[in-house]
C-alpha cells in the first residue's frame, strides 16, 4: 500500500507541479476509488455504501426533498447489507447486545479460579440479584463476568426433615427450597406444639 501511494504521489507531483501536501488527497482518492479484485468493491464503497461518483447523474437533474434522501439511505443500507453478507465488512455486535441469557432471580454456576484435579470446576448454584449486559451480581460472590458463569440452572434443592411424634426415625427428603443450600429445614409437623 505504501509503495502504491508513493508511486501515485510521485506521478501526480511530476504531472501537476504541486507540492506533495496538495497532491496527497488526490493520490488517496485514486487509490481508494477503484474496485479491488478479491471483494469486487472499492474501499470507498465499503466505507460509504456507494461507489464514488465521478460523473453527474444521467440527466443532470438532482432530486430535492425527502424522497431523494430516503432513496439514498435505502441504497446505502442495501449495499452495506450485501457487503456484510459477503463477509467484507466485519460484523460487530452493538453495545446493548447481551452475552448471557440470565435474569435476576435465576440460579447460576460460577467457574472456579484455580482448576485442580479431582475438584469441581463449577461452584454454586448462586442466585442472581442484579445483571448488566456483560456481568451478573450474586450475594455470595459479588459481580461476576458472564464468561465465568453457566446458567440458568435449576433452583437448588433443599433437604427437609419430617418425623412423627414419638417416632425415633427421621425422614429426609430433598425438594425445591428457597433458603440456604444443603441445610436441613424442619417441617411444620416437627415444630408444632403437641399438647
């Protein structure tokens, strides 16, 4: 590219007898307007959505008003869409694009910092309190980037203990809960006053 620019600039300086500062915009325009062989469009067209206009319109009349602007914008949009489909223009995500699908109240697993053999790589589940496009906040861990979470996952199941009055056996059941994970919860049968 630099060699092409130098050659074009030298040729323009010799032909026009102007300084290189005055010839530089013309040299850049000459380099950027012809279509490239691989993508089939010029760098100018990639940037502005239309080929560089070297001549006037066919009948030398210019449309004035809202319709001409709409046509111009539609043409640019179609050209840019075609360039995106060809893969010439890199497709970047917008700033409001979410990189996770977790919402407050749902449960997630969090990746551990140190990977050790024979230990789980994911901790949790933890309940999501707040979220942004790129991070979530839990009570136990604070803010966590979305690349370190897995979820949403099922709500943690809680152990409940049931027993009959006078019975020496305790029955443990695991079901959906809402308090702390893995701690037993006494059922109403066990905590009622029996008089």
